């Protein structure tokens, strides 16, 4: 069997070399700048196309005959994959927490809207009230202030806190107007 002439080249980027070119059973993956021995025809081809440059043989002990399982960076890649999987888990947990907080915020916002509606209805009822209705209006307004305070306590620290504060202030103003 005739010996095939070979030449050393270094690829400009990470590359995969067909198995038959390097005389192995599987394709060979090489890093950028890594010297590898290939057939002369293949060397001419990759150099002419600008994928690689001719280079000298690596120093003794630096033979590039290796399998893909020995590829540099395999441990680092596995570590990065593990970190990626952990980050994905944390992201999923954070997304679930955000969804839960959004649900709580919606509940508080709905409560604040209901209080605003009740307050508006009270104001309308008080606008046409006499002395007895005024006492009833004060009692209702006091209840609205208490409910608004509870809603504000529940909403503290959320985006709905501003709406709850506004509802409390409006309820307090209505009560003050009735008492004044």
C-alpha cells in the first residue's frame, strides 16, 4: 500500500476534519491554531480557500493524534452545561415567583378598585342625604376607611400600593367631609 504524503496545517478557526483525511475512524475536531497533519491535497485545498495556513510540526510530545473524547475543554464544557442547567432552574423558579406576585398584585388592585367604586357610590348617596342619611353615610365612610387601610396594608411593597393609598386618602377625605 502506497504511503500518502501529508502536510502540517493550522486552521484559523475551530474546524472539523473528515476522518479519511487524518486517517482516523471519526472526524477530528481541532481548535484554532492547532497544528494537524493532513493529506497534501487537503492541505492545499484549505490553505487556498483561506481556512488554514501551513505550519511546522508541533514539538515532540505535542502530537495531535487524539480522539474527540480527548478534546481540550471537555471538562469546562460540562461545567458550563451544569451551570446553564442550574441557571435555567433558577429562572423557572423566579418566573413562578413573579407569576405569584402578579396574582397578588391583581387581587390588591381589584380590591382598591372596588373601594373606589364604593366610595363613589357613597359620595353620590351622600349628595342627596338628610340628617339620618348623613349618620348612615358617616358610618359607611368609616367602614370604607377601615377597608381601605386593610387593603393598603395588604398592598404595601407591591405595585398596587399607590392605588391603595389613593383609595384610602379618598375615603378619609369623604369621611372628613361628612364629619365636617
